[in-house]
C-alpha cells in the first residue's frame, strides 16, 4: 500500500474531502476526521475505529494495525502500517472509520 493508494481509498468514500491537520493530510466526512496520512511518519496512516473494531483489526492483522500511542489510541485511533497493508483489508477498516464519522443518514446510504 502506498500513500497514494491510501488517499484514493479515502477519497472514494461519499462526501469525503481532503484537508490538513497538524501538518499532515487528513480525510473528513462532513468536517469530521476519519483518517490521516503521515503520522507518526510517512510510512503510516491512521483510521478512526471504535475500540472494539480496533481490537478486532489488531488481533487479525497485527502486522498492519496498532493502537495509536496514548489516549487517542485508547479511543480507537488506529495506526496503519502502509507497506504490509492490502487494499481489501484497508478498505474494510476505512469504511468502518468513515461510517463512524459520517452522519447516520449518509452512512445508511452507503452500503458496501
């Protein structure tokens, strides 16, 4: 997975806009961040999962996902290691993160 591929997956989701937060790209749906790129470094991204979703992805794919260090991680912010990530696995995590941030009416319309 490359940063460009990560970006393309994020931007393929309805209502997503790319912005910037703390000097790295972020992806938002209706002004709520659901993913970022380049944090803590250029080899990583982040998806905003629930703690339960995070536990499942980390347990099933520990080479790809890890909780973000600190309080954000305890809340579900999940580091994505880009190199070992596959499009299929990242897309599943990204859709969940998007649905977590999207208004319920928009999330219901998106069925993938």
